[in-house]
C-alpha cells in the first residue's frame, strides 16, 4: 500500500472509508503512470481519488446544506455533490475535477477522462469483495484500452442497478448515451 493520502481538515470518513479512498487513489495513480499522463492531469486524477469520498460519513444535515438541489438523490449519494461544493468554496477551480467528484456515484454524460477514470477506480478498487477476479482483470485493462474498459464497467454497473430493481438516474442514462 502506498503512503496515506492527505485529506482536507473538513473530511469526515471512517477508517474503513479512508482505506477505500487510499485504494481508489492508488489505482488512479497506477493508471496515470501507465498512461503517461501529463503531470497536471495525473495530479487531478490523484486529487479526485483522495477527495471523492471526503464527506462520505458526514451527517445528513451537513450533506444537504452543502449539496444543494439534488431532490432525487438519496442521502448516501449526497457526499459527492457536498464534497464538490466544499472544494469549490475552498477555491478549487478545476471544473473537471469538481464534476468527477460531484457525480462519481451516478456518472455524467459531460465527463472527460478524469470522471470516467474515477468512476472505474471507485468500482474496480481491490478492496471490494464481489467479482474480484473479473474486476482485477478490468483494472489491468484500463491502461491498454481505456474506452473499452470504461464501457464494460459502465455496463456492469447499470446492469447491476437494473437487476437489483434500482432506479437509473438521468445522469447515468446520459453517461451511457455518451459512450460510443
């Protein structure tokens, strides 16, 4: 495991969540190196990993106060919009980073490579207990065929939602429709 990630002072995460954040960040860092990303883009990938769940364990009133108007989101989904808003208030100006953090639970049809990488890393990180061999295979494919791997991850996540009788959010549908 790499060094612990630095979270903002306002982060609210359990040790279990911190471990997840560290695994997501480490995976993004591995992919960024393998893809030979420019330093600024690699830094954004690292920051997306370390910040995406920074408010995952915050209480509902704080999440609702920060998240703004997301009436369709369950409380468990508000941590992304809340963290993005807190980052914006703290002076974060990287729009692609803010959008990646904001929509990492549902996706966004507006995403570029950063949002898509975070979406994959959050799902493929090795600490999750389901489909370990399949997810490890997909994680290893990201540097070789980013777009095809993203389509597979997106399809798997959407199929799971449908199989479980979950709602498909408009953002997720827009993301699916944006994939070519």
